């Protein structure tokens, strides 16, 4: 039930947020999928290549821009690891 409330809150928020594009929504939905797969525990560990494929984002620069903006806009807290072997951490913020 908590996931449904979070999902609804996200959509109600983005309706009035003019900065959010379809690419942001697609990436956020992929992040929510992983969040749900991890029993809604923060942070989740993500892999850029897998997330790009799931969100249907083909350019690394677009992915990086969207992740940075979702972080700046307060939807997530993004903690890149800069390591090939470690995944990046993402906290899904309560909306």
C-alpha cells in the first residue's frame, strides 16, 4: 500500500512541475521498479547500463543529466560511486 501512496504522490507532484520531462518520468519509473524489488528499502544499488536500458535512454549524457536533475529537484538522492565494480546508490525521497 505504501508504494501506491508514493506513486500517487509522485504523479500529483509532477503534474505541476514544469521541469519534468518524459525522460525524467521514465528514469524515475525504472528507479521505482528497483526500489520495489528491494522491498522499498533505501538506498538501492543501481547499475547505469541496466537502468538506461529499462528507462529506454540511449545516451549516457542524457542519463547523467536526468539523474542529476532528479537529485537537484528533490525526487531522489543520488550518490555516484565512480567505481566500475561498485554500483551507484540512490535514495528514493518521500514525496
